[in-house]
């Protein structure tokens, strides 16, 4: 049964959506077992997709929570993966979040990792003369607090290259905050600039994104102080007379529950970036809707399960961002589909390995649809897994009025389509009379049109 997720403050979208004839559908295609050589049990914490060898097919990079080893799995070109290659993030004990960004402008994705020892940067060496991928350069470690937890990239100073942000979880009872690192354009970073958010700020996640449409990304930090859950918002002041003017504290938003991750997308289709926060301890996600000038309205999405991460992506290729969550307690990835009006509905649950901690999305088999892979931690075992699900959703257009399922006739599937969309507003295929609401009139219209489209 579909579960409707309604935001407290929903915005109506005017997006021109394509009719989706089937529910979002994913098929399990592979479970890849991983092991690392460190002294502790392997614990796969994070997975990211990036075409590291620039052959046109996305590869995978996975981190080990209790070791400094990274595993790179190259795509075989058909959506499968070659045996993992191990790289040491030397000095970066206990790798956590990994991001892949072209830090030096050579077209190859580099790596930035938040580790127990600090920010680790690993530049991609590119291809050799035989077009063989050469791997990564020696890691460079940057101090970034007592317990760095999350990393993100954003061009803070507008010079065309990504700078780096690191959220510091810190130590209980001590001051902490976040660091930002300015890129010189060649993937080299100056000493991190600390931003102190006070005692017990406990910064767990961070993101840089342009909230007010001035092309200068703001910085948002998710943290917790004395059981008070917060999102700290810093305005980007943009270019000054001689140099970047820096960041300025703007506001702090209070959250009902402790947060785990923060992501951005234009969820309501109004042209600006909204934010989605996951709560590991409660069955909620928090949607922060942007008013276009950077003002954020908080709305809770009631998700049946707590989740580690929400990853926005367009699961059904209708032009609207959906999202998937890693549900550790159920060993599942769940996909929530955007209905175009600030609400979401569950359309797919994928079984993973034990206790997924992270997920990545990319078109691994190059068929034009986004696939999903989970990072499964398998606690207590000296191994982890990556579970790959292939997107098998089909889309199309109806053959006649009332053919919501696009099967060439009006029948039971279309009747169920109206029922599943009952009460929804906005752009909705089941709104047959175009009055903006799916209801009794649409149900009666399906019945009146019953039968084949072209008798």
C-alpha cells in the first residue's frame, strides 16, 4: 500500500510531468562482497559513484569506517563491476564520508574524505599512455577538528573550482564547528579556516548550496547542542573589493529530532534549492522549503522508519526529484516519489545486506535510468557488501483518456491509479477532469470510459 508523505507547508508545482505508466520498479542484480586488510573488522560506511577512469561508465568508491583503506570498483561497461582495487588514505584513519569532485580541473574526479584524523584529499592521476587508469596520488591530510564527520564541496569564492567543507562532530563538552578549505585551482588547499559554533555543537553534516539565487553557495551545518537539534545557516557574502568577502552567520533553525544527513534539490519545482534532512533516531525526514530568497519553512515528512541518508534523484524520469532512504533497521532502501505538490508517496522497497549505512545513485548499465547501490555495514563480520538494484521502471503516454496505466485500455489498473492518487493535488495523471484534485469525479470518469482505447 502506498504511504502518502505530506509536508507541513507544501507548494504547488506547475511542472510539466510525463505520465508514468508503472510504479517505480527496481530489480536486485548483484551483491558484491567486500573485505579490507586492516586490523579491524571491515565496516563499509559510505559508497559514491563517479567515473574515475573517464570511460563513460560510473564506477564505485567505498570507504571502511574502521580503517584507512578505500576500495574502487571499476565498471565493466555493462553495469557490472571488476574486483575492487585498494587505496590507502594514509594518515586518514577511520574513513567516513567520501565525495568525488574534479578538484584540479583536469576532467577526472578526485576524492575528498572525512576521516578521524582530518580531511583527506586524493587527486586522480588520470590515464597512462595505454589509456590504463593510473589510480590516485598520495593522500594529503588536512587538520579539521577533533572528530571530522562529513565533507562537501562548493565553490565558495566563485573562482570556478570547488572548495571543501568539513563538519566536526567534536568531543562532548568541548567547542566545535566546521572548517572550510579554499582551493587554489590545482587541487591544493590552504589551511582550513575554523568556524566555532560553541560548546557541544556536535556538527554531524554539512552542505554548500545557493539558497538565494545569487550564484554564491550558502553553508548549512546540522548539529546538536545539549539535546537541542539545529541547522546553522551561513550567508555567502560573495566577492569583495579585492577578495572573497567570506561567510556571515544568518540564522539557526531548530529541528524536532536529531539529524544524520542533509541534501538539496528543487523538490517543489519553483526553481530554487530546498533541503531534506534525515533523522536516524526517529521515523521522520525534515523538508526545508525555500521561498526563493533563502528563507526556509520547516515541514516534517512522516516516514515509517528511521533512516541514515536521503538521496535525491529522479527515479521515474518525470523531471521531478524523488528520494531514496537507507533504512538500517529493516535492511532496505526505500524510494519516495515526488507528486509535484510538496508531497511524496512510497513506491518501492529494495532489500539490501545487513544495516545499510549509505547509498549512491547512477546509471551504471547506461540504459538511461538511475540505478541504486547500497553500502551494507554487516556489523560483527569482517566483511561488508554493496547491493546493486537496477532501475526497471517503464514510462510512456496513455493511448486514450483514462488510460493511466498506458496499457491501451481503461480498466482495473486505472481504477487503482485513481484510488492511489486520491485527494492529491497538482500535476497528477489520475486527475482526469483537470479540476486539480483526484476524487469521485475522476473515479466515475474511469468507469464511464471502461474498455479498450481503440475498440
